[in-house]
C-alpha cells in the first residue's frame, strides 16, 4: 500500500515533459509501482493530446514525406539501449522498469548484484549515469537502524523507497512511497525496518547541514 | 519553395457539383511534384508528396488528408504500421499528424525549418515505436503527443524522458486500482478538446505554458508572477474539471 505520492503538479510536469531527466526518472519509477499516479499521468497526457489537436496544422515543407519515407529503413541509433538489460533476466524483475534502464547488468540476486560502493559502514551508494549540472542521482542503501545526519535542503530532495523503509517526522515510508523535501523541512530519516532501505535519491542542489556532525560522512554533500 | 526550381502551376476543378475543389500541381523539376488543395478558395494543405496523375485514388486520398481522421481510423493505421510495416498507412498518418506536429513546434517557439525537422523526426519515431501503441490505453493523438514530447526533449535538451510502459506498471501487484477502474482516456480525445474549450482562461494559460512552451509549474509561477500555490491549484482544477466531465459524457 503506497501512502506517499508525488504531488499532482509533478505528475503533470512529467506528462508535459518539462521535468529534468533525474526528476522525471523518480516520477516514472514511482508510477511504475503506483496505478493511481499512472492514471493521473494518463489524464495529463490525454490533455496534451487534446491540446495538440486544437492547433491549426501548418503545411510541411515540400518533399518532407519522401524524405522520411526514405529514412524508414535506417537503423535506429538508440542511446538508451546501451544501458538496458532484458526484463526477463533473473533478478531484474524486482527493479522497476524505468530505473532498470539506467543500471548495468543486474544478475540473479537483484539489488545485491548491483555494484554498491561503501560510503560509510551503514551506507552504500550507486551513482546513476545521468550527468546533469546541479543534480545528483543515486541509489542509496542504508543498513537497518541507520540514520542520516540532520540536514535541510537548499534545493529539493526526491526520495523513492524501493526496498525496506524509513521513518521521519512526516511519517513512515515503505516501497513505492515518494518523498519530496525542500528548504522548509529539517529532515532526519531513520531506517526502522529489519532489512536495508534502498532508495532512489535525486538531489537538485547541494544540501547544507544543520549541525557539524556528519560533515565528513554525509553523502548528500558530495555533489 | 526551393530556390532554383522550375515551377509549373495548373489548376483544375475536380468535382464541379460539390464544393469547389481546385487541385494545384507544382512541378519541381528533377525533384518531385507537390500538390495543394484549395476548397472554396481556402487553401487546405500543401502536401510535399509525389503525385502521379494516373493514380485515380490519389485525389480522393489527398482530400482526406485535409480532413481530420477519427481516432478509430488513426488507430487502425498505426496498427497497420506496427504489424505490416505498411508505408501507405504511414503516409496517411504523416499527412494527418506531421502538419500538427509542425504547428506544435512553431507554437513552442521554433522557426518553421526546425519545427519541420521536429515533425519529421517524430514521424520517424512513430514508425519505429508503432508496436508499443495500445489503443486501449491512449488515443492515437495522445500517443503521438508523447512521441513528439520525447523527441523535443531529445532534440532540444539532449535528455531522455524515462517512460513507464504498461507492462512495467502492471509488474507490481497493487490492491489500489484494478485495471477496470482506469478511466477511459483512450476514447476521450474529442471530449477533452471540448472540455478544454470551457476551461477558464487562467487555467488555459497555465496548461498552454506547460504543454506548448515547455515550462514546469514553478517556472510558470515565476513568469506569471503568481504564487506557486496558485499555479498548482489551477493545474489541479483543470485536471479535476476533465475528470468530472469524463464519465457523464461517456454514458
Ligand atoms: Zn502514486
């Protein structure tokens, strides 16, 4: 049961295509797990179709159709395919589709087969291959009982729980739950499940610490 | 019009009884022959397609090009492309959608040549992605909107738009919404256009900035000098209005 959803205007921006890729990834991954939000996106996309329909057509250049017909057999240059893996691959099915395409080979064992990099004893990370100035996109795995040092955000932090869960001042977050925190939140998540908490975390600006503790270990500082 | 081309214009009335339809041939020597329709003195479309005068059906097909094709027809055509790599079906889709996609590009601030390129690239993507189209999930126009949206992001921002395919969405069982509960957005196209026309201007402006000008809700708030909460509520109201209208009119 998913209790925390992206705000509707974020789903709307996703449908209109105006979100930066890292944020769009977080929204798409949530939507892969959440039929309710999927429906909101369908609605907004249908609106986009209706708006396309209200435009007065503008004639194409002469020869445009022939030019496209001549290109139909060209091989497709697909940048995304390079990173993608077959959905049928063992262990991959537990990783939502939109996210899967940004990961390398996922072997049997699913999450465990990914190339986690230890940051502290309690925290491991995988940086996703989206290079955008001002953004940091990672999978983070926090050990049971781990806490993230208290911090506030200069920008916005989007967190989507994929496995396990955490709690903070605003409630309990379990797989599929989406959190969206900005400057107004002082944030102290605690992993209170028995298993590690794996989340997709998108930061759109550096985070400032509210205390000295954790400056060295706080992954949110490493942009 | 291309520089240096030789152009010959002839006109003739195809159906003297009905509306006055004049077919203009423009022969661009060495390249192709393009046609334009004029119905009752109003230019309809200029089709940059090869036209053979011996093809009796061509004139009829050309006339259809200016008209709106309904959703069932468009869905059939996309499926013909998906299943049989049907180039005739694709050409018909091109005549329907490409000029609309070009208008979309121009509305977003592109010059005509760039908008033309966007439309061509989107049509090429339509050819390649036709197999992913599912008429039970989206109307043809909505699906094409998502294609041109993604192509725009690809061309102008050099980013990707992470997609949620239906099978992926279905992967995770959820007790929240059974498939039957989903609203039938797939058949709502014409209805949405009509509801759209009834929305208050302040909501329309927000929707236009989002869909046509590629602006997120926070940028829209800045541009319109409105509190973020106001823009959010206009988006919510706009979508709520569509949802309310949908089931009643579909009965
Ligand atoms: Zn949701």
